[in-house]
C-alpha cells in the first residue's frame, strides 16, 4: 500500500514532468534552439525574489480553482464551470463591495461572502439540473460558462461600469477598507526586500486556510466520508444511507463557493475593481492543477506553484529569442502525461495487489492443509 502511494504521489508526477520537459526540448531543437540554454534562462530569471513573489501570486488563484475542481472530483463530478462562476462572482463582488464602507476586516469578509454566494448559486444550479433533470454536469457547466460570460459582459457594460472618462473600463474602485494588504512587511522581517511594486498578496493566507478547510472537509468530516464513499462506490454508499441526490447538490454548491473566491486575490489584492481585462483561464487551468496534484491540497499547491513558475519564467524567453509558447507546450504535455502515467501506475499497483492477495490466500490454504 505504501509503495503504491509513493508511486502515485511522487513517481508519477516526476515522470510526467521529465517527459513534458523532454518533449519541449525536442520542440526547441526543431527550431534550432538549445533547450539547456532556454531552461537555464528560465531558471535564472524565475528564481529571483521578484519572480518568486510573482510566481506565488499567480499560483494563488490556480490553487483555489484546483480546490473547487477537486471537491467535485472526490465524488466523481467534473465541474468545468469554475471559469464562469469566478468571473461572475468577481464582477458582482466588486460592484457590491464598492457600494459601502465597513471596518477593514468586515468589509473584506462581506466581499468574500458575496463571491462565495454567487459561485455557490451558479454551480449549484448545475447540481440541481443533474438531480432533477438528469443533465450531466459536464454539459451543464460548459453551457453555464458561456451564459456566465454573456451575463457578466451585459451587467458590466450596462449597469456596473463606472462613469469615468478614462481609457480603462472598470467598476467603481472598492474603498481601501475592502483591500487585502500585502505580506511584504512580514517577509521583510526575514531580510527579504523586494523591489518597489513587487507585492506578495495577502490572499495567500486565505488560500492556505482554504486548503486546510478542504483537507478537513474531505478527510476528517462525515460529509467528506460520504463524499468519498459516493465517489468510489455509489451503490454501496446508497446502501449505507447516503442520499446521493443531496450529496450531488451539496458538492456542487461547495465547489461553486470555492470557485467564487478564485478571482478575489486579483480583485482585493491588485486591481481593487473589476476591469475589462480581468484575468481569465484560472478555472480551466485549475483543472490541470487538480489533476497534477491528485486532488491533494499539498500536491495541488506544488502544481499551482509549478504553473506559476512557468508562466513567470516564460517572460524572459522573448528577450532570449525563444518562443514563449514553449511553456504552453510544457503545461499541456504535463497534463496529458500525468493522466497517462497515473493510469499506468494505478494498473501496475492493482495487479501487484491482486498478486499479493493471491499469494497470501495460497499460503493460508497450504498452512490449513498442512495442519
């Protein structure tokens, strides 16, 4: 059991990364670029203090998105609707957050609560469709993404955008009481002094707490037990008294609530308003991070940091004459190879377990005959 867990948690992602970087190296060789030089440039640029801060900031929404996806995965539900849910939640939360002023902590909490509620309702509707109308969650969440994009654009341009003469189209600025301060004062205590403009976002603390919450929910609570039981063996879970329909709706609501927080790191820690070019693709990339991290909070944290590192280090490639699309190749191949490698290792572990059980049964039978 321990050997199988080591294979799936350590060997599989390591093999996937080696294969991904190997394929990317082959692609670089096709355009007459030394892959070792390209990787060296990425590592040198990506390990500076400012790059590490940027990497972490990029990883925060990816990690929260992966948590939202992983909750559904634990029950065998594939929530592809994180993208639409977090954009709609960020827009409404930005608009509501700019309407009033509260004490700092309460103001931030109110904005986060709005995001959670909007995301929970939006993805919870997909759960309701699955239970009441038999609509598969993949289909409903994909369709709800497009609905969310359209609804967000309509609300933003017709009702929520600020009446300004500036070049940037955005909602009203959230009062400073609704901002999450950076963690720079804390890291400066350790002698790390980033350059001006490089701010480690305070939402990192909330993301860590969300990871702890996810771990407790899935592995330490009765709901998590029912969630995993329903995902592994639905008939057995039903026989033990688990209400499958209620679990589906509750799971999608929780997944949507987490999805509603994906954009809050950028909203409350950087933009402080919803802008027309608000960051996108966190929802889709979160699926890749969840797969890479095997739905474990620590694994997803490392996966998010890896994606953040590659996105940050890709910025130096343009200056070195290296196509930055090589990073996209690596990310895509990582997802593909990790799925394949996990499946190969899972089948190997299963065969080994079956063989061990057969040997144990044979030895027991031999001992019984001898007795």
